[in-house]
């Protein structure tokens, strides 16, 4: 089995795979024609969460038979969730799924070849690091890390391994986003001058789990293991289950929502992180004991670190008390805009003939076009579920087979984490946050930001 797997990996790597499924051109038939393709990839679950159950499982189920993957184990430190997870996956897979008390038990039993990580925000990087050190490939939810200490440690461990790690930044598997990236990088869009990002909802129950909070007892879980390397606090079921509302277990809006959108800025621009960020906001509506803001505005300066005269501004705004959850991402240049809500490039706001003539300049207006016309990209069809997540999970599964780098490698997670940590540093200190390239530390008020 080991020899056939090695041979398969070598041959599949030589065969190669493209960024998108359509470009790779791998079908069920071509997989079956590769020696070793019949080796089943055994997948474990690190954290039986709402995200895993609602998004990862439907995405996985779209592709697991064709690509010969299987859920075989679930690790969760809460007794109720690991039992529920084992039963849920047993029903899906039609065979027993081993319930493990923690990750160490799952890895020690040599049950899995790969894992999907969907634990609390502050645990993602550490759990990804544990997985690769145990020899497993990883699909890791975002945000990748909430502190630079975790960010650096996980990046180092993953880069030192030969494991495939996909960060859950699923925009990187979207055809429209690939078309946008190619159009901007072609030079036809012109220099990016500004980016507006927004994510607004009106959901008082968002990130709340009142029923589950009532069910959780300290004796049924492992609070010390939950805390990992965070400062000790007394057991609190809300911080365990509603962690997105409480720092240092989550940064809230920056880690949960902004991490998706700021990732496209890094991708399209080729820049790895902001030069600086200032943030403002507060808890204006939901007075429910939360510590993370329900309203946030962050303003970023992006550009080369050695040339402060070149760059662009990014604004991220988010509110949890008014909105329809229709995230907006609009890129601006002097010639118009690229709107990822409408998937259109347009001359809107571009330098018109009359404006240019008055100043003795040439007009500059982009053509009106759909991103689908920039490059026609056909991604894998699937039935139901979140299309982006489905394509992203499939890309990870294919890369586990081919050993090619996935659409969202660990570097993408490292970069979006720098931006979210900088934002959180400004939120927590009230100071402008910057990034020290030499030490790879986030700075605020002249000090290294920790907690």
C-alpha cells in the first residue's frame, strides 16, 4: 500500500494539475487510470462545528466518491459533539466513524491521512501545525491565525513539511475572482487606487449559541486543552461556544469576515500585507456581554514598503445591526471600477474626455464588460451547497492526490492573518498599527502587539 501510494504521488505530481478543475482536466476516469488512485484517502475531522456540518460536509459529499476520499474519524474535546459528529458522519458514510477525545488520540491511532480543521478561530494555526507534524494534509478554516506567534510557528512547521495545506479562503476557487485577478494583472485595469470592502448583517443571533451554552458542562470537555496557549481564564461556556464574540479567542469581524475580502487584495495586488491600518467602531447595538465590536471601520494603506509615494487605500466596513449579508468588493482605478458583486468591469468614475481635455490630458475609461468575457472559466458542477466552498474543497482533494499546491496555500493564510492581526491591534490599542518586516511582528503605539 505504501509503495503504491508513493508511486501514485510521484506520477500524479508529474502529471500536474491546474489552478481550477477545468484547467486541470482531471476526470474520474483519469484518476482511475493512475497507479495508486484506488488508495482511499482517510479524512479526520478536527472540531465538529456548525461550519463543518453545514459547509464542509456538503462540499465533501459532492466529490468524495469520484476522488476516493472517506471520513473515518472525528476529534472533539466536548463529549456531546464528538458523539453527535460520529453518528452524523456514520449516517453519511454508511460505516462506523471513530470518535476521538482529542487530536493526539486520533493521530496516535494512525487513523487518518488528512484532516479538516474547523475549531475556534484562535486554534486554527496550532491545529494545522499539529496535523502536518502528524503527517497529515490539511484543509484549514480561516482565519489562519489570530496572533503573530501562532502565525509564524504554523507557517514554519507547514513549510518544513511536504504536506498539502489549503486555507479556507474559498474566493480563490471562484471563476469570477480568477478572471478579476487576470484582468488586473494584465495591466488593462490600470493601477489600483482604492478598494471598498463591506460585510453587513442584521442578525441578533449571529455567533450566538444560547441552547448549546446551556448544555455545556465543564466536566464534559477539556477546558485546559481548549485554551491551548491563551492566558488562563475560568471556564466559561460562552467563550467556548460563542468564541467569535470574545477576544483573545477571536478578533470577531476582522478574522471572520474581513479575512476573506482582504485576501483578494493581497492576491490581486501581489502585496503580502498592509503598510498600516487604523480602525474605529464599538458595540453600539448588541449589549449581550460581547467584547468584540458589532460595528467596525478599518482603513488600510497598501503599497511597497520602500516607496511610500506609491500605493492605494482599502476601506473595510462591517455592521451587525443592519444589512442583508451581501458582501461588497469594489476595486477602483483612474479608468473605472471592477465590481465583484455584479462581476462587471465598467468605466464608472473613470476620467472622461471633457475632464481630461480641460487639463490637457488623455481620457481614461475602461470598457464595459463582464468578467466572464475576460476569460471564460468553467468550474466543476455540483449539486447543492455553497458553490465556492464545494469547488475549494474539491481543489484541496485534487491537490492531495496530485501533490500540487492548492489555490489557497499557507502563504495566503499567513498574509491575511497579518492584516487581521494589524486591524485587531488598532482596535485593542486605539493606535495606528504597522508591520515590522524584519521581526515579522505587528506593532501598535511603538510596542509589539500580543493580547
